[in-house]
């Protein structure tokens, strides 16, 4: 997916120039189905946006939230360097 498609998908309210500055700091990561992205109790220091596929947040062995493209992964604690309350993994 190109940067302009990502801008349209998740950051349409952000000025394109500001978005391009922000995107220059980003890294793109692909995960395999079932792969754990964030473990419960792990600190999240990166802002993560799902581009495609589905990610599940699991707490106590149960899916508590399914993320879809355009959604920010985690909660406010993720962006204040606090521990994640749930485990996040790539769906199948």
C-alpha cells in the first residue's frame, strides 16, 4: 500500500505535508496469522495502525476486541508507555 493510500485510509484529516513528515518516521511490518504482536503487560511505545487484515485483542484467553483496517491498535496507555492490558495478535 502506498503512502497516499494510507493517508486516504487512516489519516484523511491530517494535512498531506504533515502526514508525509510523520510517515517518514514510520516502519512497515507484516505479520503472519496467529503471530503475537503485543503481549499482555508489554509496553507499547509505537503508534500502530492496522492497514489490512484483522487483529484481535485477547484478555483471559477470550477475544475482547477485533481491530479492522484504519484502527489505531492499543489504547491511550499505549501512547503513554504504559503496559498493554491485553494481548494483540494477527487474525487468520
